[in-house]
C-alpha cells in the first residue's frame, strides 16, 4: 500500500514550492526612474526577493518530483505492474505530471532569470526615458498554478502506482486447466 510518510513529505515539498511561487509573484521587481548627476535617467529597481523565491520554489518542486520518481522507479524500471485500471490511471497521471512539471519549472526558471535582469543605463542608445526591463505580471502565478497541478498529479500517480503494485503481488486465481501465463 501507499506510504503515508511519503505522501506527506511530497505534499509538504510541493506545498512549500507553491507558497514560494505565490510569494515570488507578490515580490516581483518593479522599476522607477531616477536621474544621475549628469542628468541622464536610469532605472532603479525594488527588492530582488522574487528571484530567490522563484529558485527556491523550483528546487523544492524538483525535490518533490525526485522523491516520487525514485520511489516509483520512474514508472518504467523494476517489477512489472499488473494490467488494469490502476496501471492505466498511474500511467496517465505520470504523463500529465511530467508535462505540468516541465511547464512549472520553465515558468519559475524564466521568471527568476527575467526578474534578476536589471538595466541601468539605456538612454545612450535611445532618446527619451529608459526602457526598464521588468517581469510581466503572472509568470510566477502560472508557475504556481502548474506547481499545484504537478503536486496533484504526482500524488495521484504515486497512489495509483501503489495500488497497481499491490495488485501485482497477488497471485492470479487458478481457474482450472493448465495455466501457463498470467493472462
């Protein structure tokens, strides 16, 4: 059967990743204009905490996925699972979990990199006020949404995998005749 400890550990890792991704969205860098002594305008950025939050969320989500993939042996190594609905559900959740995981990691990584990118002087090339590089609203929020979906499908994948593994351990019933396969 499924290990409650493992379910709780993966849930805590994914919940912390979700909270950090939401925190990163709230603490995105914003830019204001300022003037130096020669009269040129430049961008002044607010706190850069969102980059750290985004990287923290990325690492926690990666740790949660690593735990699930080690325990389930990445769904392809180890003993065969018995055919049936639990294996089918587990395979579906595995595929969806990986797609949402990749999208969440890309959102968090791209958001962290873009949030850390700051321009100081850009009026040397263009006229008018400088163009301050800022992260669009919603990048970390999208990462948080996909983190939630990854957490949901990782938990479901593990639970269905455990049910399929338990079903594979039960010997098939002998119906009569000479049984040569587990069909």
